[in-house]
């Protein structure tokens, strides 16, 4: 980690950055090993790290476990990664959508494993991983099939299910701006899982529309503090498909 | 938040047919208290947004929460307003109202589980007389299950309202003694708004608050649940 001190990780500031600002998305996803658990940001297409996923397809890591809210939309982003045959398991809350045909085919033909997790549990299990929590009792899902086989407990007259953290080897997320230290801000509802995933992975990789000088971001408004970010890459702003536009 | 309305007498509107989706959305909209924090889920209940009571500025008197990280959600975006970074839980582009805020998913669901959200409105396959809700999975083996935020909303919001047709296409009542579909939440529904009647689920049983195009007697005939007036 500290080999960075000898690199030229210039921040335009005295602080030496642990985070790397990389020139290409290929460099940003370098080293993602076969069998890794990768947390992928986004809610549908909002906040989906398209460029990093495209790079991951070129990089070719296989047998990945993907943790994301959905299991891909259309033929782009996460759906393209699934289509490339690089994913063995998806942990998500809402795989079935009108445009999830890539996942649907893989699932129905038994080529991909699914762990279905209520959306709030998905977020909280990653939050727990990032916060060093061993497990937590959660009221969501009590008495439903998604709690079957899990430990339950009565606390103060209410029932809870024991849920374990979801830790990522890598988090791959999209944000609006970052500074070279790794402070990150997001845009609108594209924030979604990004800040939680950034805390829950060993290595957090962020694509941003803009890299701004250290000291530019309002410290009061930084959403993901630099300590959670390892790699930053600037990508071109893209106009991507908007579902349901009218 | 919501005042108990149990003392409200059952309203029999036998002279009008079952409600359209828009009429039903309007009925629910009228029952959303000013100042409430409200989640309208995805699909049909999002129509309620068009029928919320509004203040002098023309904006709703309640504040809409969307699970993907926003309070103060405005109406659907049109034309130049469309921003791919600003969508609702159904991934439809929306707008923001003055006073809006954005937050990440763990905070968004803390608002539900932590008991901060006043009302949510969800669709349903079935609701049981004790308030059990089934709305995420048909249980059929070839069906790909998807749960999204339904389970978190069901146990989290202070009041869980259901918006649904009272009968399936085959004519079976969806208000049942016991759910046969897999459950989303246990004893969590407080109010059921349907095209034929509005039901209030109370500790002493299911009360009928209003009927539309059906008499109470006919309703009792077609719904296999003990219905109190």
C-alpha cells in the first residue's frame, strides 16, 4: 500500500495520497482476480459504473460474485458483464425487470447463482462490513422465506433475524467529482449504494466525471471521505439511456 | 401519524361502479396527512402522487421518500428536465422539489426500519385478515423472485397501506384469512384500498370503511373474511 510514497502521486498539496489517480479504466481495474467478490454501484442505470465494467470485461476476470441492487439492464453495464460469462453468482435485491433478459436467460439455464437479499439488508450488510460489525439483528424479512434457516431472536418484544456482513474484494462505483486524495461527491440519486460500497471493499475503485484539485471540494459536503478510496479514474460524461422517459 | 378512523361509518356507494385506478389513487391521496413522510413504492401506487393534497405553492403537503435515496421527490421529469442521475424507485426520471435531500442507501433504509417513515403504499397479491402481506413472489418454480425494498417498507413504515384490486381475474378475493403466497411481512398492513371497498385492519378484526358499487352484504358474500361494519 505504501509503495505509493515513492510514486508521483501528486495532489497539488503536501499530503501524500494513498489513492491513485489513474489515466485509464484498464489500469483502474488491473489485478482484479478470478473469483473476486465485486460490489457494483448503481440503481438500475443511475450510478452504474459503465466504463469500469467495460474495462472489467476487457480485463477478463472470471467466476466473479457480483453484489449490486439489480442484475443488469438491457445489454449494457452489468448485463454486458453477465453476458461475457464472467459472473458465477449475483447477490442482489431486484433481478427481475422488464429489461433483465441477460440475467433471466442465464438464471433459467442454471448458469448463474442468485442470492436474493431485501434491498435494505443489502445496504446494511455492506455498511456492517465497512464498519467492522460482526453481524446484526434486523427486523426485515421476519416470518418470510428469506429468513428461513437464519437465527432469530426476540429483543424487547420484537423479532429479529441475524444478518451477516457482505465484504467486497473490490468496489466499483461511479461518482461525480473526486480530488486526488480520494474525497468523493456524487450527483442526485446516482449516489445510491456508492458511499456504502466504498467502505465495504478491500480496494475501492471510483470513476468520476471530474477530478478536481485538493482543497476544491467543500469539506462539509464531502460524501465519501478519502480514506475509503483507492483508485480514481476520470471518464467522459455520457448521455446514457433513460428508462421510462416520456 | 394517521388518526384512527375506526369510528368512521361505513360508506355504501352502491350507485357507482368499482373505482378506476385513478379514482382509487385519489381516494388514497386524500387520506395522506399533511406533513407526513410517504413512500409510494413502484408501479401503481406511484399514481397517488398525482392526487396528493397540495399547499399554496402547488406542491404536496406531504414529503415523498424514494428508496433510492431522496426526500422531497417531485413529479415525473419531462423533456429537458430528464436527468439520468435523478430517478425514482421504478427507475423513472423524476424532479426535485425545494427542500429536497439526497442520501445513500443505508440511510434511506434506516428511515424505514428506524420508524421514521409515516406511510408507505404498496401493491399486493394477497393481504390476510391479520395484516400479513404477500407481494413479492408468486412462489411458482419458474418465476424469478425479486424483492427490492418491499420487505423493508412492510415492516418499517408506521402505516402500511395496500392498493390493489379486490379480486383476481378469476374472481378470487385477494383479502384472505391466510395468505397462500410467500409472505413479505407479518401483520404489517393497516389499511387496504381496493376498487370495491376500503378496509381497516384493527386488532378486533377487519372493518369496512367504504364500499364502491357493491353492498356490504354482497361484499361479505364474496370475501371469505369476517367483515365488521
